[in-house]
């Protein structure tokens, strides 16, 4: 590679960089950028960029930006084209870059870093056979550079960058590069030690240089440079002492912390050594930082102390003087009144590790009790500190990091309650006498934090089965009920939300111990519903109260409040989820009403607004109103959607009771309305269709056989609408719900076949002919294959046998859908194929004579090759691994069916020979670039052998003759597991490929 560059081209580069960065004319900047991009991709860029960095004379208009651009060009070209450089060219380029590093050793620092990064990238491109000599050449030159004026700065920067190349997860490098570089660890450590011992009179430059030394040391620590040194020797290493002493220097503090935490996490034995230094750090660094409120130092030390404890929780759990000193130091950090929660948050993993160690000790020898007694005061103090840190401020804004910290507290609080005991924990939360405060003097931020802790440990407290004095909660409810909440989106609203969550979590105890307070609790929830911060919590709590108060919730005064809440929904802009919780709560209450007529009247009252909203939409002339007032139509449409959502919530929570015809009466009212809606043109709207279908599905689930009389009309509406609006997959899903509920009824067989036929005739289904099209319709595929699976599993065998052509069509579509890139729809298609094969196998194994056996065998004989071919394509896709199990199962079922047919009159149609031909044909049809050389020859006999063994396992398992010691559960035996392993190996070895678009 020639190194003598053209001075004219250097001038043009410098000028273009100047224009790009400083010219006020946008067109000139665009032109300069385009020229520089073209230049960067040219071969001349090697010579010009190298010359710019190494030439002693600068061209006119030359500046640092041109130097920086040259260094960037070289780094990029080395990364993209470095492998293609000749060995001698790489050596010349390395020498030139080392010269450039010497030239710019005094700065600018960003330019020096770019040059060093270019050297590192070049070293990664050296051939393995030449790496040893090149590395030796590099360090010889570094030694020479070290002896030159300011050369140590360049050496330090390069030694910092080199290890980062293979510690960076984004860079995949050869292992030999790391091993060759680490051979020079001793040389590097001696250099760093020598640099650390030098002194200058300039304090700022001295500390900045020390920080660079520490940065370099950190890079080598992360490269495991001390892996061969014993912890005891490492603890006395002068560079570690240098890092430890740098904790007193503000500018180098962060890097020193990183070095020590990295060492602690990497080398066993170091935590114990560092533990003995904690007292010194606490006394001379932490305490002054706490006094001066130096959050940077406190944050760093909290992190360091926590890392020591996490690395050796057993060491801390022994409870030595040093261990307790460490715990006390971390408590001081947690207790520090910082505006931010990150200091306390960083210590949570340590406390969880320590608690888990203590709680994991054996109870037999009394060791656990001894440690509990020792550490209970520590965790009690920790609880006090966390209560302070978890307090919300008076301002309305609550940061995401603070919310995250409070959420993270749950695991630790559960540990603390187990260490202190539920009763002691509750006593501590309720201490302070705040329960008797008036609404004017009560410290809401303190109360909110204590209620939050009570809510986070609710499951543990309830499991312990020791109810506490709930009158405290009721006292707060009374105060808040008399407070004006509307418009309060700050602290008071947060308090309301937290107490609502507490009520919901402890609703069972509140109702059983204080049943007379139910009305007050309902009013409390009602006041919070619709308020910004607490509406969701109050809606959820209302439902929980109605669930737990089943025996008394139907009392008139309680129902009055519930319907008052319901009637107020129109004035509140609630989320759909919140509305459904409220409607569900009212419905649950109505389930407990003993009088049937009263119950029906209440339900009519509950459903009336929804009915009216839907009827109003049906009465509208869509085409006319869309021309006259589209806004009015949208308003009516949204009201109807909301009404359908509420109707669904009613059905979802309405229970069928013996000798109660409420559900049937409700169906008689609702179905005619829904039928009109389904027949209307309004159903073109996808949101309306989805809401109507969901409501109908929930009604079918809730009402069971009460829907039987309207099933023909129901399926007719669903299938007809799907043909009209084929992008609405909700019709398929609701039809599947109907089949699941009534599919076993023989007399509806023709109805099911007709519905199946209609769905198959839809253009959206017929067009599923390639993986590309399937990729565009994942929801449709899932809905369709779910319907077909339901048809196969729920309908009588005679019905399935009579719909052979429909099943064959659906099987062909499912096989194609297996290849879609969307994992969910692909697995759904595979599930249908497996389901169909399972039904076929069961019929054959049960020796059932009849139409279904012949139909199934014939369609499998015609579709078998397509199934195997598409399974292979699915295993070549980017999302192949999640499909391995389903693929192996289908192949095993297919092989079992072929083996079974060999023993019957169906052998001419289906046999192991058929399986062999399908597999051979499918492999031969795969594009040549998808398979490794010679793979096809080996693959077919290997897979056939595995398939035959897996098939026999399947049949043995079905016959009950499987040897239990062979593990016949997973994949039905050893043969099945071998097949799955072969399928997985095939998928993993072809992950780099994607199936072509059919």
C-alpha cells in the first residue's frame, strides 16, 4: 500500500470538512457531505487519511476537524475492509497510526482516542498466525513511544482502548487476541504502577492523569487481567491500593468505585478483604460526605458496600463486628435524605440477599433463630429508613424512578416481615400515634408510605392468618371521606389510591370483622371513582368488596349505593377496564339477591342504558347520517360500543343458579337486539364488531344451554358477517365459542358443516396460499385455525367424516400457515394439524369403523407431503426454535399414523413407504442453498430411522405398553425425544437462513 498521498486531495478533504461543519449555505453542506461520502468509499482514502494524520506540514485551511475526520475514516475502513489488506500493508498502517498517536498525544483527547480505536480495530484484523509477532511489534513500539516526550499519554490511551475491544459484548473477536494481549499484563501493570508513582506540582493535571491511569486499570480488570493472582496477593497489589486511595479524590472517585466493584464481583475472597476496610471508608469518607451532603460520594459508596454484601451474603450473615459495620454503613446511605431514590434503590439487592441467607438457614440447630435475633434490630432500622425514603413529596409530580423504587420494595418488605414477624411489622407501621390525628394535622405523606407498605405485604400478612386492628384503616377512610378529593391530583389523591388498594387487599378481613362498615367502604370507593390517580384502584376495590360481602351486599342500602355509582358512569370518562370492574361489581351483588323478580328488575335497570345505546345506533340510517352529521354518528357508535362492553361485563359476572331462569330471560331480551345489530350495516366498523362478538361470547359462556334455541341464527349471523367483513376475525372466534359450547349436539351437524363451508369460501381464507400472505394476516390465521381445531375436537365424529373436503382444505391452509414468520399464528396452525392427527389416531386406535377413518386416511394421504414440506420450511425460518416441539410432535403423529395403517386395509393409501417418499420429496424440493453440502443424503435416512422409532413409542404409549423407566411422558418415549433432538439440531444449524417467499 503506497503511503505518499496527493497534497491536492488532502486540501480538498480539509476544505470539504470545513464547509460541512461551518458553511451557512445548506446546499454547500449537502454537496460537501456527498463528496466526503464518496471519498470515504474510495481506495485513495487510505493514503490521504494516513497522510493527513502523519504529515508534519499541514495543508492550507487545515484544522483539527480534518484530523478527526481522517482518523474516523481509517477506523471505519479498517473495520469494513481491514481483512482484505495485505500483511505488509497492515504493518505499514500500524506504524503510521502509532506515529499519529505520538503526534497528537497532547490532544485533542477525542482525536487521540479515535486514533487508538483505529489501532485496536487494526489489531483485530491481524491473522492468527501473525498475531503473536504483531503484538510483540506493537509493545516494542509502545516502549519506544513511552520514552518520548508526552508519549506516555498516547500509550495510556491505547492500553485503555485495547482490552475494551473484547470486553465489549457488541464485538465478536477471536479468543486468541485476548490471550495474546493478556500475555503482556505484567508489562502493562508495571507501566501503570510507574505512572501512578510519578508526582507533579499541578494538582488538577495530576488528578486528571491519575484518573486516566485508573480508566486503563479498569479496562484490564474487566479483561480478567488478575485471574491468575490469589485474592490475598491481589489485596496487597499496589495498584489496588492506588485505586483505594483515589476514593479521596473527587475527580477519580467514580472510576475507583468501578474498579473495586468489578474486582469484588469477579474474584472470590476479595469481599472478605474489602470488608475489613469498610470501617476506614465509613469513618474517613462516608461520614464527611453525609455531613457535607455529597450525594455523588454517598451514591458510590452505597453501591460499593452493597456489592461487597451481595458477593458474600454468608460472610455478612455470620454477624461479625465488620459485617454489622457494613450493614450500619449501608443503613446510613439508605437513611440519607436525598431528593432522589436511586441511593436507597441500589442497596435493595444487598438486603434481599442477606435476608434470603438468614431465612434459608436450618432451624433444627437453632442457628437461624440466633441470626434472626442478631439482625432483627438491623432490619427494624432498615424498615424505618425505607419508610422515610418511600414518602411522596407534597408536589403533584411523582417521577417514574420514584414509582419504580416503591414497586421494587415489595420483595424486600416480604423478607423483612418474615424476619420481624407479621405482628411486629404491623405494630411498627402503626406506631407513632398518627391514627388519632385529625384531618388537619395528620401527616399524609407518612401515612401514605405506611399504607403502601401494608398493601405490598398483604399476601404475606393474610397468609399468616393474624388479623390486625383494622379500625385504623377505617379511621383513615372516615377522614378521607370527609375531605374534598375532586381536583386533588397530588399527595391526597395518592393517599386515596393507596388506601383503596389496602381495602381491596384486606377486603376479606374488613368484611368479616367489620361488616357494619361495608356501606362506608362502598361510599369511599364511589368518591374515588373518576378521579385521575385513584379511579382504577377504587374500581378494583369495589369489585373485591362485592365478592367478599356476598352474604350482605344485596341489602337495599348497599344496592342503592352500587346503582348510584352505576348511574354516575355517564358523567365520568372512565377507561373500559374500570367500567367493566364496576359493572362486574354490581352484577356480583345482584347474584346474591334471593328474590328472582327483584333480581330481574335490577338486571333490567342495569342493562337498560346499554340496550338503549345499541338500539339508537340500529335505528340510525348510516348512509344518511354520515352525510348530514358524521360527528353525531360517531357519538352514537361509541355509545353502542360502550354499551356492548358493559353488557359483556354483566354476562361475564352473572352466575347460573338452580331453578333460576334469570339468564334465560336476559337472553330473550338481548338476543333479538344483537341479531338486529349483526344484520345492520353498522357492523362494518371493526371496533363495533369486536365489542359485539366479545359480548356475545361472554353471554354464551355465562348462559350455557340457554343459547341453544338461537344457535342456528347465531352461527348464520356470524358466518354471513364474516363473508361481508372478512378482515373481522372476531366472527371466527365467536363461532368457535359457540361450537365449544354446543358442538356435541348431533342434530346441529349440518349447521356446523354449513358454517365451516361459509368460512372456507371467504376470499381472505382462500388467499392464504403463501408464507408472504400469511405474514400479513396473523390474527386471521389464529382465529381460523382456532375455529377449525374446535370443530375437530368438539363436533361428533360423523360430522367430521361428512365434512372431509372442508377439513382437507383447512389442513392445506394450516400447512402453509406453519411457515409464517409470526410465531403465534404459526404455532396456532401447527396446533390444528396436531389436533387433527390426534383425532385420526384415536379413531384408528379405538377400531372405530365408519366414514371418518376412510376420510381421514385419504386426506392425510393427499396432504402428508405438504405437511412435511411446510414443516421443514418452518424449521428454516428466523423464528424456528419455538416451533421445534410442535414440529416434532406432528412428525411423530404422522409417522404413528403411517405405521398404524400398515396393519390395516388402508396400507395402499398410507404406509411407512408413503412417509419415506414424502420426506425424500420435501428435502429434494428445498433450495440447494438452504442445505449444507451432502446434508440431504444423510438427512433422509437419519430422519426416517428416528420417525419409525418415535412412531413405535407413540403407539406403545397409546396401548399402555410403554416402559415407564424409559420416560414415556415427554414426547411419549426415548424415540420421540431423539426425534425432537434431531429436529432441534436441524433448526439451530439453519438459523442464519429464512424461508423464501412461496
